[in-house]
């Protein structure tokens, strides 16, 4: 792992318990967003959740009749995800380095794209495209920013003053990055989450 990945892993290990405690608040909210996204999934039922955290969305996908697979960097998050989803395949490790079997009808990447420096994102998106079947779709979300920047920032909405690497994207910059990676944009909208954050949501097609 590189330095960013190692430090991010330590941060999310430390925050896993709090993520689990907040899962109940997010469940209905996340399920509603997935209902909106799922109308674009036309090739089958297999979905890859990249950065699945404590497995809340994997649980939602199963309840809605999909076949989920998760990937998560944090070992502490993975323990909780597996407990919540005993029947799901969940990989632990760095998405870029993992060998992922098969292709998927959809990729769910919630609050994931902002964990990488901008220069690394084309490789991340290239691998995501390779994980998708032809005509597959992907969901990306990140908080709305007024200014493009990146660096180490504190996870201010959690205890412990933990820092993680964070890329702050603006809409046009991120849209252009997706298009340069070969994705077409099916839908864009913004939404406020239960913790008063505004998110940009992109639905993409391979």
C-alpha cells in the first residue's frame, strides 16, 4: 500500500464503530437512492459495492433482490460488513490491487472517488470500467464543493480528529473526468443526506 492508502485504512479502522452506529439512520435514505439508481440497471442483478464500509448498502441490495459483492479497505469495516451480510462475498484490500473475479451489471461507488489524488483517478475509473459488463452502469457520489482542492483533512463529523486524504471535486471537473474515462452520463442530481451534507450524484454508463 502507498502512504495515502495506509493512512486512510487506519482512519477508517478507527471510525468503523461510529459508522456502524450511524447505519440505522442512513438505511432508508440509502435505499431510496438505490431505488432511483436501479431503474438504470438493465443487464442483470450483480452489483459491486466499492468501499462498502460496514455493509449497509450490501444489505439493501440483497433485500431488493440483487446479488451484491463488496470491496473495503478497512479490516474493521469488513468485520462489520460480513456480520451484517453473512452470505455476501466481501473482499478486503486496496481496490486498485485486488484481482476481482467476473464482471458486474452495476458498480456502486458511494463516497469513494474523493479518496484518491486526481492524477490517480483515471486508473481507478479504468479498472471500474473493466469491472462492468457492456452497457453496465455505475453510481458515483461525492460531497459538493465550490473549489477544487486535495490534501489531508480531518473527518470532522466523527470523533478522534482522524485525518484522511480527500479530493474536493467541483461538478464540471468531475463530469469531464468521467467523460474522458469513456463513461456517458445518464443522470446527475444533488441531494442532502441525513447529516446535512450536500452530495453530487452521477449515474454513468459504460
